[in-house]
């Protein structure tokens, strides 16, 4: 297993492929995500032509469980620190909060990012009321809020369900994640206009995040929007179509 | 080495890797065999699957592309995946 310490946090990192194209970095979403979200879906296809770097965000998967630093700005510092020895152009692919981090990195380092894929970036500030309800939910309610595919994976699996719920309970109750999300600033139009590279925005037709996709294609200078039949977790709902669209865009 | 010997040897390697990855938490009594299911029996988590893929890569090199093989499967197939299918895949890559 590969671990890298960056920004004072120990990260679980995986690298796939060794192709000649620019380095692809893939970021997963909060709570239910870990690097497996991309590792077993889109990453292997991209790895034909690129080296693909995947990591568990702080507090997630096998990365270190830390009490704070879950906001977009802090996680952008993590990404910078993980890339400190990597010169050259990048392709960034992010889901949900990971997509927000990829956008922030692109705003801060426009010269580094050749292409950006934004899958289901939410529109901060996150709806505080929903978060509070979630915060106080029982494990059963949290399970019900999860994508159906994840619920099916956990059915009848006590060890796995326990471990999964423990990891979510840690993030909800023992870290400042929820408070940091509630304080998350919105991307301004000026910031979005500064993202000058081509951007593929992908949203699910039934996802509550979909309005952000519309805003992004209006504000970003070179963005295209692809809608797929599905919800927030497109890597579970539509993995084949997601992979096809991302690969075509990265190679266009 | 004949195919049966190779298959048995691969099963022992895969079984050993699973026990190493899951450790004391393994909630499965009895030997890990061909019919043992990754999801229902071993309750392997997605991130443990990643660890297994990494270990297989280290053990067998690029001739066994476990990640690509798994990523070509639908969720239902992954949920139903047995240790035997994994072993057969590895053996087929190496023969």
C-alpha cells in the first residue's frame, strides 16, 4: 500500500498506468466516497494513455483521520502538497466535493491544468438545514440516504456496514467537516471566468446538484455540459457512460 | 506445472492475501474456497478490493490486470464475484 505524507496528513495514494499523456488526478466525493469510486470505474480506461493518480481525501478511505481541514480551500492545499514533485500539465477529474477542489486548484493554478472534468460539483453554500438533519440522523437514516447501489452492497454485510457507518460517524461527529461545509463560500463569477481551460461538466438528471451544472456552463468560458440519466453518484448509476464521456473529452 | 496445480497454488495466494488485508476483522469461518463470495461471505469493502488489486499487481506483475477486469464488470457481477472466478482469471492470464 502506498502512503504519502503531504500537508501534515498521511494519504493513501494509488497510481495506475504509465501512458505518455498528461498526469490525470482523480478526486472522489465526501463521506461515501474513497479512491475506489474512480479506481474501479473510469481510472483503468484513462490509464491506457496516462498515468492516473488517485488518493483518499483526508479522513476518508485509508487516509489519516484528522479532526479538521475538510473545506475546499484546505483540501486544495492537500492536492498542491501531493503534487509538489510533479511538474507539467495535469488533467483533473473530480466528483462532488472533489470536483470543487479540482475547480479551486484550477482557479489558483490555471497554468497547470490542461483539462478539467467536473462531475456533480454541488453549489455551496451547502443547504445547512439538510446537513443539520443529516448530522443528527441515526445510522439507519444515513444508510437510507445513500445511493441504492451502496445500500445493496451493504445488505446483510454486518462487518462492512459497521465499518462504513463508523467511518461516516467519525466524519460527522468527530470532525469539523459539517461546520466547514456550512461555511463554504460560493465560487464567484469572476473566479469561474478565470477557469480558461476546456471543462466537461457532468450532472445527473435527477440530482439536486444539476442547477450548478447550468450555472457552470453559463459562467465558464470553455465548458460543455453532459447530462446522464441518474442521480448524484454517476460513477455508480452510469459508470459506462461516465467513463466514455470523460475519456472522449480527455482525448479530444 | 499443470493447470490444476497452478489453480490450487493461485487459490492459496489469493486466500492468503485476503486474510492479510482483512486481518482480524475477517468475519468468515472456514477455508476461503472457490465458491467463497467476496461480497456476501468475506464482506470485502471497496477499499479492501483496491488493496487486493495492488497486492495482485505486485505479486503477478502487469500480466494480470485485475483492475481492468473488475472495472469491466457490472455491479451485480461484482457483488456475486467468487474467489474461484478471480483465481480462474489470474490463471488464464498466466497460461
